[in-house]
């Protein structure tokens, strides 16, 4: 089992919550993601640290009335980041320009789920 002391000091717990969208005019704090990822000083995903610690880069997707999904942060050749839960690509969730986004409280991150883009707000970024 990995503990916080086993990780690079660049690792952060990041919480994303569903932002306002059709059907959720106030957003939804019960739907989103908890990420365990390495960030650089600007709040961007740190690709070099990710490469060294891929197995520790975790994703938990949560939503009402569904079991949490646990997966990993992965990167395709060419640099596209995605969340991977099971073998194969069918369940992959692609981050829109995730490598360019800043994971800072109040910022917005877009993720494609089953072909539909959803926007999430960064609600928390904390050291481990």
C-alpha cells in the first residue's frame, strides 16, 4: 500500500466537482473526481513525475446513485491525458487539453465521458 511519505512531494489531492450545465444549473458537489496526481509549481500535470510514478496516479469518479469507479491517470502517445478504469478504451474518459490546464482552486477542467463533454470546477488542491 502506498502512503503519502512514499510519493514525490509534487503529489496533490485534487477534487473536481461538476460545474453548472444543462440539468445541473447549480452544478453538483456529489458528482466529480478525486485525483492523486503530481503537479508542477504552476499547477499543471507534471509529466516527468507521472512517468516515474504512474501506478500511484489514481482517479476516483463519484456520482449519486452509482458505485465509485477507481482508475488511473494515463497518457497516450502524443501527450493526451485520460482516466482509465478497465482494460480497453471503452470506458476511458479523455481530458480536454488536460496537459495545458492549471489545477488551481476555482479553475475549470473539461472531461469527455461516453462522448459527452462535462465541465468540472477544481474545488480543492492539497498537499499530502
